[in-house]
C-alpha cells in the first residue's frame, strides 16, 4: 500500500520574506533553501516542527488556517481540547468560562484531549514489540524526524494510540450510543502544533481517519477572547455547571503534554528531552548505540512541550505553571463511576488501542537507485573538499555539505558559492568543467 502524500501546513509569504537565512539555519532537517532572495521549503524534508516560524524576524512563515465554517456541516460538533488552551488565559478567566465560550461559539460537546491518558490506564494498555528505550510517539514532529533521519530507531517507537486519538474514539463511541449518526458527527482537534495539523490533514493517515477537522489554537484563543470581551458578565461569573462531556480527569492526565508529563507512568528510568535541536543531539547518541540505560524516552520538539508550541500566545513558562497549578486541584484517581463508564465500552475500545508502526522516509537519500546514490555520495565528498567549509549560508544552502548534495543532485551550481566566485576566474572555470557545468567567459 502506497504511503499517503504528506500534507504540509507551513508556507512562506513571499511578499514578506527578505531571504535573511534565519529560517534556513534553524531548520533541523535542512529543508529550507534561499532562492531568488526568498526562502523555499522542501516538502520531502520538512517535518512541520515550526522552528523556522519561531525565528523568522519578518513574520514571513505562516501555518495553514482552518475556518469555523466546517463546523456547520455537522449536527454534532465535538471539540477535543488540550489542557494548554486554558493556560493561554490569565487566572481571571476560569476553565469553565473557556468551555462556555467554546459551546457558545458552536460546539455541542467538549472532551479534554488528555482524557485519553485515563482511558488508556483504565483499559490497562501496555506497549508491545519495541526495542529499549521505548520512545514516545506523542510529538508528531519528533516522530517524523525519526522517520527521516533515524529510521533505525523506529523499532523503539510506541505503538499505543496517543491520548488525543483515544479521546476522539471514546467521544464517537459515546455519541453513537446516544443516537448521534456518525455522518452527522464531526470531531475537531484544537492544537498548538503545526505538525499535528499536518498529520490530521494528511489523507490516509491514522489521525485523518479519526478527526474530521483541526483548529489552530491561536485562532480559537482569539475567538474566545472576543467572546469574553463581548460578554463581560460571563467573565465575572461563569454560572456553574459541568461543561465537559467527560467532567473529571486526573492530575497525571492534565500534566501529560508538559515536559516530563509522560515519564511518571513509563518506568523507573525515564528521560524527557525538549526543543528540537536538543532532541537531535540526543538521538545522535542513541543511534550511535551509546549506552543510555533508559526505559523510556519522551521527546518534545517544542521547548517546554506543548506549552511552547508555535501556535500558543502566552509565555510558555507561565502557561506551564498554570497547567500545573490546575492539576493540583484534580484527583489522583478517576472516580469509580467514570471507570465503569470507560469499561462499559471495553469491547469496542480494546481493538483500537494500537497503531501501525511508522515507516521510514527516503527524502534524505541522494537517489532512489542505490548505484546512482553511491556515485553521487562520492561526488559529494569530492565537492566538499573544494568548498570553503565555513557554512556561511550565502549560497542559499545551510551548510557547504548541503550545497554539495544539491550540486550532486543537479539542484544547484558551484557558482552559488560566494567564496569560490572571489577566486581566480580560470580556477573557477576549471572546477565548473570538472563537475559538468558550463564555464564562464572572463570579462575584459
């Protein structure tokens, strides 16, 4: 079966891009080149981590925006809400007020995304068929990074569904039990993560089959703020009542998306690594078979986990503090009636606990044909010897090695190297002839 064509959500606004190279130098997979004075994203290398967007000084990187119009096509509209959404507001805005605003803006049912943690625990879900250390599959950018750069570690990835997926499955099962028709029920995920949007919008993916839509957290935040501003009495008094369809969650569940949120449930020797470049540094050691003596590894592409997602609006440290503060008011264990409620759907939920193992991506290969790839690899080695090795980025590639690879694949020219241009024209022409490019006629 063919791998689904990945749907990327990050794009460059050409009219704002200055070609400053900040994004190119920050990209962890070398997916960005500067061409014609503007950034270009290579879709085969991009993992939608949003690092480029976080460092762009010109606001030229954007994430695909979904509209609320798609909600209107469904009779029953379910929002799967992450805990980090509530953390975007200051303490004067309660969790219940945020829920009330979501209901007023069009949703009919609300489920906390992290409820899936409790569902998995009640069902006794255990990981199986993996190498040690077990690597969390919660962060979609980290998973795609492993697919691209560290395919040997795919055997370490967890096969358990993510909490958000289990929450969505539980929501659909419950609504169908209430008589809601499947075709009239839309489940929408609110996320601070560009990589998660890409996953859900990729036709044929696991997430695409579960969620009918995905909404950017910053757009939802602005909608709620607007609603609260127009309804100040609501902001002063939330009126009581339980707004979540699944009204109680545990402390452990609410902390799940924070750094070290997964570790308490995953073994004695667990480690959390956040921020993409730290993740890469650690995976390099793991791939080189360094002795780490770990049971579990939690990887977060964003600093401070989901609280630092590129679609959040509040300082990530303040957001983290609010989630932890909220969690301290929650029980350690689910009430018995909610455990019974989950177990009543056990026969339906148990067959859906696991996903298929992620497959490696071949974007970083020089050629699909192994013989040609080896020839190009040798060509890259020879070109690197000629290039200055200063990784200045003025050629439009992040490193001299990246430029050499582009040249070997006929996607770039030796002429792009500014340092070589400053050399004697005859010497440059000699290099051009070696690599099969047209020489330049020296000007008088």
